[in-house]
C-alpha cells in the first residue's frame, strides 16, 4: 500500500502516474468500463489536461448515459477549454441525476 503523500510535488506526481497506469490497464482489459474512463478523465483534469480528458468523459457517458460523475467531469472540462455552452447540458443533467435534498435548494 502506498505511503501517505508527504511532499506536494514528487509524491503526488508518482501517485497520479500510478493511478493513470492502472486506469489505462483496466481500459485495455475492458474498454467499456465507464468508471475507468471517468477516473482517467479526472486524473487528466487534475494535471491540467482538459482537452485530453474530454474523450474519456464522453466515452463514460456513451457507456452509462446517466453517469453523474462523468457529466460533472465533462462539463468542467468543457468550461476549462472555453466551451461553456457545450458544458451547460452536462451540468444541467446533474440536477436530475443528483437532486438537491429538500430544504437545501439555492435561493
């Protein structure tokens, strides 16, 4: 089991690299594993690679059309690359997929 991260740069990079390699291995074994596509998208986003993450989120949603995490990731990635209009439908899907509990609505 990996040790907790103790420094900001080197340890985080190593853990991202390991997680990315594991996600890619999962996708080689099962290209229709939506969770692995979403995780790989999240890892790429965390490294500032929004344009590379977008196809992984899109593939996760092709496999599981109501995958809230992939809608959130894709919406965020689209905003990051300057496509706010393209992000809107994915972010709107979240209100259906993850409804706000009664009494917690925004004013």
